[in-house]
C-alpha cells in the first residue's frame, strides 16, 4: 500500500501560498494518527530514461555525469568527505527544481541540495550516491526596495556578490563570512550561518523576511513577502532556516538589509590571558554600545598557524601576546566613533587588560587584520586532517575547552 504521507504530498497543489500550508500540515498529521515516519527503503538506481527526463528539464549542459566534473560536487571544502554521486543537476529556476524533485519523488531517487559547498562538516556532499542538485545557476537579484531596504533574490547568489550589489545602493548584508566569495545565500539560510557580524545584526531567524521553498514532492511554497510586520498565524519560514535542506530546497529569499555604515573603525588588540579577553569584551560592550559591530578573538597558536601559511605575512603588533582580539565599530559619524574607540582603548590599556594594540588607518590594513581571523580555517586545512565542530559554549568556559582538548590530544601527537 502507498505510504499515506506520500499520497497526501503527491495530491497537494503544485504551488501553495503560506497561509493554507498550516491547514495542510495539520490535516496530514491527523491522517497519520501518530508520529512522523521516515522512508527506509533503498533509493532507486538512475536509468537512462531518468537522464533523458532531466535533460528535458534543465538542458543537456546542466546534467553533469562526467566523473572528473563530478569531483567538485562529491568533495567537501575540507577535502575530508567524499560522496559517490554519478549525477549533478544545475537547475536555473524554481520551476526546474520543482520538476526535478517531483520526478525524483515519484521514482524514489535520493537527492542532496548543494549551494557553494563551503561547509566544513560534510553536510553539502552526498552520503552515498544521491543526485546533487546544485543551485549555482539561480543567482539573480529579483528586487531591492530602496526605501524599505528589503532584498529579494534567488538562493544561488554568492554572498560577496550580494554585499557588493547592496553596498552600491547604500545598504549592507546582515551576514558576513570568511567564505563569502564562494558561499551562497540559500546555503547560508539553510545552515543558519552566524558570521562575523552576528553581534550587531543577530541571526538569520531575525533578518530573513520570507522564503520560497520546494518540498520533496515538487510542491512550491511561496512566501517571498518582504513585509517586516506580519501578525498572521505560524511563522513557517523559521522551520527552513537551519534545516540544512531536510525539509525542502530554498530557491529564493527576502532579507531585511541594514543601512551601510559611513564610518568603520577596526582595532587589533593583544591580551596576556583569556580572562583579559573577557574583561576587554565586557568593556567594549559597555563603552562602544550602539556602534560595536564585531568582536573576534584568536589565540597565539591560531595566529602562528596563519602566519606560517600566508605569503608576505606581517604581524600588526610589536609585542607577542597570548591572545588577540579584533574590535570593529560601524557608525555614521567618524569623529564620534573614533572618540569612543580612543576612550575605550585608553580604558582597557590603563586597566591592564590589553598589552598592545593598533588601529587600522587604511582599507589595506583592515583587510590584512581581517585576513588573520578569516585565514584560520584555510591554514588548518593545509596543516593536516581537521575535525570541525560548530558549538555554542558560555563565554566563561569557552577557552577551557581548548585547553582540555589540547591536553588530551597531546599524547597522540595532535596539535
């Protein structure tokens, strides 16, 4: 007998507005009469008829079967995880994604969505031989409301490209990552990426206004509203933010944009202990308040790792320190912001929290300082096998985890 969940999904309308979806989900849950079940039957093998059908949907150039070309889809950024997919599809529209998933659902062909493939924990590559659905061709900006500051774009847009686009129009993206030159906004949302400006702008749960998502059976959920106030019903878009493609493929998004700052200041500080890092952080929140946009920290081991792999690297500070901090301010009045920064620096240095420090005086200096923080991941990958975890830990206990892990791994020869 056909799975009742599959029957219900296949019978659903092709495109749904957001409001009716809640009623549909409720009805399906009631029909099941119990907890959700997951299909455990093996996925169907691809046939030549499947390939012909996919070519008719996305066009022959966007059906990738060559073994060499597939390596980029089968291998994660850290070169640690390797899938065995024999097919990658590159749709160019929501309709094509819908047609692909509809066919795969009927044939029980397993799929894995893939954005920029910049993830560090293997989530974007096939586990076995799933069909890869790459969203890179879906890279169009649909609209930008100059008055409200709302951006609507397809999910395959590269984050750095979006940043450049909105910056030219007086706005900035609420998200910034070291991988911004390759990562895609759909993948950022699917993984609920935090990024370097999380301190200022918060998580994507707060800045994503609407989503367009294609479910496993090909049904399109259209909620690309850019309204900042919406008091209606269940906020279903939140289910897909951080879902990593398990509930559907994000094909477009609406995002609230902050105004671009006209003044940006960056300080690079050295501290003797992690306790001093915490005290400096507290002082920054107290003294810099509304203009504080980012705080990052790294230890000496991370610094030396980056220095050893970066050509032409130079130490911004005269003295070696145990820990380093990046403190960024973004505001609209350079004189006011600089005065606040100078007062903060005087305070933390007089209190002995900061041993040495410098303030970037040019865009090149700022870029170099940020490259130290952003270069850690790449330096790690060049140094050997890396196991990456994205964890949230109370600040008081954060560095103790590093110390304990180093102590336990030292007898094994790990650094």
